[in-house]
C-alpha cells in the first residue's frame, strides 16, 4: 500500500457517560491504533463543548505518549489564535524532549468553540496589537527553530528545552490561502476534507500547495464510517448533520446542530445572519468500499497520508469502525 493511515480523535462524550469514560476510550483507541499499525494519533481542541472532552491537546498528548511506545502522537490541532507562539513552542519542545521522534505539532486557524469561549481565551489580548495568524505562525516557526531575528524585540529568548528531535509541523486548514501559507512557511499541510469535501476545492488546494511548496502533496483528513454492511454504515451516517453559520461581522463557523448555530449567532451578537445546512463529507460503507475510495483519492491526488476522523459518538461503534478499516487496509498493505 502506497499511502499511510493516521487517526484523529475528538474524545466524544456519549449519552450517559462523562469525560473520564470518553478520555479512557481515547487512550484505549491510541493503544489499539499503535497495535494495528496507524502512523499517527492526533487529538483535537474544542472549548465549552460538553459533548467533546479535550480542550487541551497538549495535556492529553503527554498522557498518550506515556501510554504508547511507537506511534506518533500530536495535535489536530492547537488553535493558535488563542495563544502565545512562544508558549506553544515551549509546550511542544517539552513534549518532543519527553518522546524524541514521536511528537507532531498541528495548528489550526479556527476558534475551536463559540464566541464566548474565544472571548474568555483571549481576555488578556489587546485587539489593537493582536498579530495576524500568518504572523503568529511565522513567530512560532522561529521559536521552534531558534531563529528569532536580531532586530526582533524578543531576540535572545529561547523556547526551552531544545529537543534533540523537533516536533513535526503541520498546518490544518480548508482553503487555498491556508495551503499557500503552509507551503510558504515550509509546513506540511493537512486539508480538512472531513469539514469540506468539495472536490473542486480539493483540486485547487492540492495544486496551490504543490505550486508554492516543494511538490509534496498535502495530507488529507477525511471522515470515515466503516461497518459490516452498507446498510449499517448508511444508518450510522444518516444521523450526521452539519450547518454553516454566516453572520454580519464576517465570521462563519461550521457546527453540528441548529441549536449550536443559533447559539453562535446569539453569542456573536449578530443582527443579520444566515444558516445553511451542508451535506456532511463522510466516506461510508463496508471497509472494502472505504478502502477503495481512499485508493481512488490516493491515485487521483497523490495523497500519501490520510488522517481518519470517525464521527460516531458511541464508543463501541466508533471502535468497531476503526478496527474494520484497519483490518482491510493493513491486510491489503501486507499483501
């Protein structure tokens, strides 16, 4: 098999359970992913979201590294707009020093929550002095490489510890502009196809990244539901919904329910808004059908690595889906 599989886990909290159970399942899934042969295991960042138990990927990454031995572990991703690039560099240098050669730093541009959680996270930031995302990314890169310019007011500050093997860097996004930024900064790019699977956008993103970068293809994040029958996979996928909210401030966000969309509008204080339901981009079916679709995307776009998100809240169903895909993929790879 000429492409790699990795996993993204959001630590969903199923009905009738709490965060402890959800996080224990994330740990168990990471250990199984390592056993099955997945290349990376990433955890996400979501704020003020009772149904997702991971607002702090750095903390969870450290725990996962301690409970695995080989698989790469990382963030998918840290929501950089909320944080000091220096602190992010320190966190991931420390993780990389704890587990050399196993740490990934993925960063994203999204807020990872609704407007009030963003306001709480950024309460100490002066809006007039807030750098752009591109400036934050460049500064993070400089701290990770210890290349802060002599003329910079922060020259001489080092993000310690200095690990023997640095964290591998990824920018997560779903736009041509994000792909171009990643390529210009020398970061690997992960296209969020699980959030926007538009085929024409995928073509433009891959072309833009290759044109500016070194010719490598981006990684592709995809939502996948595998089941023992097509009918069962269809039932699991049928309950998924996605809504894009556009408000008069120019903000837009994608959420999973009308209630979340309306709460975003309320917290944003928008007078005018538009909520549109989008068709979730989910590859679903038997494991062989899913594998064939991944193979098609690999051949069409030159994808060398897929990051799999399984959008099922029920823990047993999600684990079964990942295991079916693992058996189909790694059996074919061995053959």
